[in-house]
C-alpha cells in the first residue's frame, strides 16, 4: 500500500469514528463567517494595543493548513479565501469531549471556530478558540507544505489543490478577473454595447482555423463551435449598433502549447466610422489603463524583460519588419521559390500551394515575432492572408490591417473592415477554390453574411484581443496554462 493510500485509509477510519460520535462530516448549517483578512485589518488598526483588551469574539471557517499539537493544546493555521490566521486551542478551554474530537481533525479539513484574538510572544495575531466544529472532512491529504505540487501537469489537473497550496496562483486568477472587469468597464464607458453571439454555427467563418464539429440531433445537422464571432458582430453593425463588443470563448481544433489552448477567451470589438489607425490608438489607451490599474504604471517586468507600454508604440509594416528584423532582402521577398527554400531550411511545414503572402507570414513567425518584445504594431498584411480586411487605397495588394506583438507573441489582430459585398464574395470564393485539403479554410461561402453586406454595412474597423495572452503579460506568466483555470489536457492514463 502506498503512503498516500495508507493516509487515506487512516482518514476514512477517523471519519467513521467521528460519525460514530454523531458528528456530521459535511454539515449543512454552517453560516457565512467573518474573514481572516477582516480580523487582521481591524486589529492592525489598533496598533500596539493588546487585542485581549478588545473583548470581541469572531467566527471563522477555514481549511487547516498546518497543525502542531502539544499534549493538551495545539496551534494551527487556517486558511480562507482572504488569507491565513493562527488558531490556538486548549483542552481546558474547550473541554475534554470537544478536544478529543478535535484530535481526529486533519490538515486539509474545513473547520468552524469561534474565539477572541490575542498576540503570541512573537507578536503573531492568533485566535484563542472557544468552540470548534467540523465544516467538511478532507479524506485526501494535501501536498507537504514546503514541497507543494511540483509536477505542473498535476497542478493543472488538480487545480483545486494548486489553489489551496499556492497563494501566487490564487493571485493570478484574481488578477485575471480584474483584467476582465477593466476590459468591460473600458468599453461600456466608451459607449460600446456588450453582446452575445452564437457559439454553435452552421458555417465556419471569421478566421482561418480548424473547427470542432458537433451534431444537433433534432435538426439533423452538423454544427461548428465558433472559431470567432466576427461575422455575427459585423451583422450587428449592419443592424445599426455602431459600437459592439463581446467577451467570450472561441474554439480551435489545433495544437496545444504554452501559447495555445483549444478553448480560449477572446475580446472582439467593432466600431463604425473609424479605421485601423484609430484602433491602434484605442489599443494603446486600453493597455495603458490595464497597466495603470494592475501594475501601477507603464513599466514593469515580464519574463526577465523590462516592458515599457508608454504610448506611442512602435509601428512598422510587415515588409519593413521582415527586412529590418528578419534580415530578408527586398529582392528575396519577391522570389517565391527562394522563400519556399528558406522556409524549408528553417523547418516550416508547407503544403506547397501557399501564396506569397502566406510565405511572408510564415517567415515572419519564425524570424521576427520572437524578437518583438516591446509593444509593436505590424501593419499592411498581404491581401491573400487577410480575406476580411479592406485593401489599402494606395496599394491594393496589401490591406489596412495590423497585428500587435508584445513579449514575442501576437496579442491582437485588427483591420479596417471590407464592407463591399462584391469584393467579399470574391475573397470568400477565392479561398474556397484554392482550399484543396486545407481544412483550415472555410468549406462553404456564408451567403447570409454577404446578404447582410448587401443591405449595407457602414465603414468600420474591428479588433480581436487574446485575453489569455493579456493576462499572461500582466501576471508574468510564461504559459497560457498558468492563466486558464482548467486547461485542456490528455485524459489521465
């Protein structure tokens, strides 16, 4: 029998003994308690005054995180959602019967205590227990305090244990929640309407990615989990909502890595009567607000780099980035055969039918993106990799589009929207005609979206921001799995 199995066996035996003494292992009458942080704030306000002079009892519910027994007394730390507090229990205070039951409590148990604060000789605020009871019995041991959970996969699978043991992990997800609040507050304060669009769609659209497929039994039809809400949000521009945004999940049936999870959170927003250049300014403003509220300023550390989000951010075209940072000559950028050969040497997967624009972006991903540490807008992407973006008036081979890179990864994608239904139909049809075995390309044309454009969509710009990657940036996290509470993993063997 393993050590863990032995501990579980012993805990089950203790649980049975408690039940034999008519102690409910999972009582349903535990009322909302006070918090450890509230007690600390109250007594910190008293300064050096002895807490024992303040005659007030408090009721706490928390998880036992440490336990030291000394015969007829014990010290333990309990943890609630706001922090930890030391507890002192004495046999002569609570009585023999209660103290003997307490001896069957274990680290990990949730307990309910009532008592008055005092300070120990070393000055630690402590609650002297008057009553103690069980709130929920833990039948499995927590990881040993000083070693914790080292295996990252176990941490991701058993996030509940990870959150119990690691204060810094709890703070990451509190920060994530605050960032989402800031995003909502920003857009609603600027007149945007928050909306919800379908998660299940009959036609794949809004991005180039491999979808998940499901089946609706009653309708007898296949549906796709959305890869992006873009085409529905643009329908709302047609309908007369000039500013809309959506915060929600997207699903892409692709690889899993430190930067990718098949289920992820996106912010998409669309605004009529602006261009992609206005979106750059709005993006700088939005990130500046997050930086101020989360980091207290524009300069902070991320993965060993000193990040500076002070606007204005660097701006360069895709061609400029490839030449200046990727060290690719302008002449070579026009040589398709040479691009294919260079990408092959770099180990990039190729299908063989990629257009030049696709080769450019693959080369950019390898040679440029990892080096864009400080915030950088890269603009003017080729038209063949931007099927929904408006073409540039001066050069119709490129589009009024940008991607934002921070910390060596893409954070956002935006462009002036193509609202000419004739050109959009041509773009869609061109994608489908050249699809071949590329299942990342939508298999059919969205006729209803074209119909919506024919009704008339105002000139507009839109943007998508990867919320998980924003959280990574502002919590100094190296992996997307560290900022998603329950990342996708292979089934346990």
